[in-house]
């Protein structure tokens, strides 16, 4: 038998997701400890320390991002608010974005908790993809979120110098795995310098629940 099928695949994907969540939990706590050490060091200095200031902002962004991906905000299941928080944390953690900015066009969308979880996971991977493959200095990233009849549409558009119609790698495999589990769909188009990824997620997908962890503030 080649690969996993049926229940075996489902059990494997559940275990893999729990391992990812646990690793993000540990990373968030390690980043919190690093932030505390940096802030203490900064407080003891009697001069400006721009590199330490930048490090604090970037590490805080990564810590917020990991917390959000491990435990999506449950209050109201507001997808637009959660996606805005995700993008803010993402930009904080990456000075490599240069002059690039992320433009959000978000409808007020409230979704099932599982849909919110899958939406944030996919958005994160598509943001990484857009940052990695987009224009290194001036490319813009636009994110659109809207409600359809029984589903949610997420669109990520960015400028790219590449002329391929698809991007393959770990991120693409993760997105495919999430969408397969969620019953979602991904469409990719590449016209000129515009690369567009459109994800449609059915609203009502059940989140894989792991042990709830207390994250350090």
C-alpha cells in the first residue's frame, strides 16, 4: 500500500497538527523569555540601542503570531479581526518586508471556530509565500476576505518578478493539507506581475483539538 488512506491519513494529520501546535506553544514561551531578557538589558543601558529596539519589536511580533496560531481568539469568532491581528504580528516580525506593505480589504465575517482556525493557518502560509516570492523591495501584498453563501473566501495578491504559474514547497504542501482536511479549494492565477491565490473554505469545519496550554504573556 502506498501512503496513507482514509482513517490512517486522518489520524496521521491529527497527530501532525498536534505536534505543530505544541512546537508553536514552546516557541511562544521561549520568545517570551527572550523578550524579558532583552527588555531588562535595554533598561540597564544608558544609551540608545536601535538594534535591540528592532529585535524587541520583531520577537514580539513572532511571539504574538505563534500565540494566535496556537489559540485563535474565540470571542465572537470574528475572522476579520483575527486576520487583522495576524497580519499586524506578521509585519512586526519581518523587517525584510522593506518598503512592502500589506493592504487589508476585510468584510466583517463571523465564522465557526474550526473555520477560523483553518483560515488563519492558510493565511499565514500564503503570507509567507507572498513575502518569499514577491518583489524584494517594492512589492505590495493585498488580502481580501469576504463572506459567500455557505463559505468564506480569502484572496492574497502580490507583485512578483517570477513567471511561473505555481510555487511548490513546504508552504504549498501545508496549505494543501489544511484545505484537504477542511474541504476547501485553492485557485492560483499568475497574470503579468500579479500572483493571486484564492482560497474558499466551507464554514462549519471542525477544529482538531489538542490539549490547551497556558501561554506566557
